[in-house]
């Protein structure tokens, strides 16, 4: 009985150790990706819009490439994650540069709100024991509907439509953030850290853009 309990304790300790290692590695990848995003946004501050579109396409090509690279090389997968961060920073550079010059307060407010949002909902997702797979599935279809709503807003003026779009986006990515951090807690495969980091970084980026839209509209009003 004593040997069985000791074995269970060793297994539990090893599991917690792997979970902590995965969390640390994933969040390290997120931090590096965010730093490369910031570098890309600074380097591309004077780029034309067409270059940004090309960088945006190339960034998501890197995400797709990660799926194939994972079968052969972990180093290549991590390198593609870094390239994604840099390229998406280049793609977003004109937008960031505009707010940095025209409305820097909204930029800083969006950054602070994003940090609190991700920390809060990430902690909730990491701590909850309820399976959030159904929540993620519902959020996916809600995101599809939100994209359709965004296309409608391009052609049809709806009073308060932009604010509603951003608020709904935050609700959807609250669900995605909780789900991704729950996956981070339950995943045991350390090689999946780069993919979890990509998902969490996309959550952060989208939340930041939604908050930026909200705070910039408040400044205008």
C-alpha cells in the first residue's frame, strides 16, 4: 500500500512538472512572438498598404507551414512561429503607426485592457474543471457570424454597429482564451507548446484590436 501511494505521488509530481514546463515554454514562446510582433510593427511603420497585405498572407502561410514542419523538425516549427510574429507585425504596422501618431492614448489603453483581459480569462480557463470544448465550438460559429456581420458593416451603416462588433468580438475571444488556457493545462505533449503559443497569441492580438477599436471610438466621441 505504501509503495502504491509513493508511486502515485511520483506520477503526480512528474505530471505537474510536465505541466509547469509546458506552461513556461508556451508562455515564453508567446512573449517572444509578441516581441517579434512589436519589432515588425516598428520596422514596417513606413511600409505601403500593399506590402502589409503580402505580409499578412505570408504570416498565415507560416501558421499552415507549422503543421507540416511539426512532423519533421521542432526547431523549424518554432522558427515559423517567430516568422509569423514578425510578419503579422509588419502587416499591422500601418495601423499601429496611425494610432501611435493620431491617438497614442487609445493604443496604451488597449494594451493595458488586453493584458488584464487575457490574465483574467486565461486564469479562469486554466482553473476551471468544466470541459470547454463545447464553448470553443460555439465561439467558432459565433466568430463566423461576426465576420459576416463585419462584412455587412462595410456596406451598410448601422448606428453603434462598430461598437457592437467589438464587444461581441471580445465575448467570443473570452471563450477562446479560456479554452486555449484549459488546453495548456491538460496537454502533456511538450512539443505542442508552439501551437498553443500561436493560438494564445492570436487571442491576444484579436482582443487588442477589439479594445483599440473601442477606445479609439470613445476618444472620437
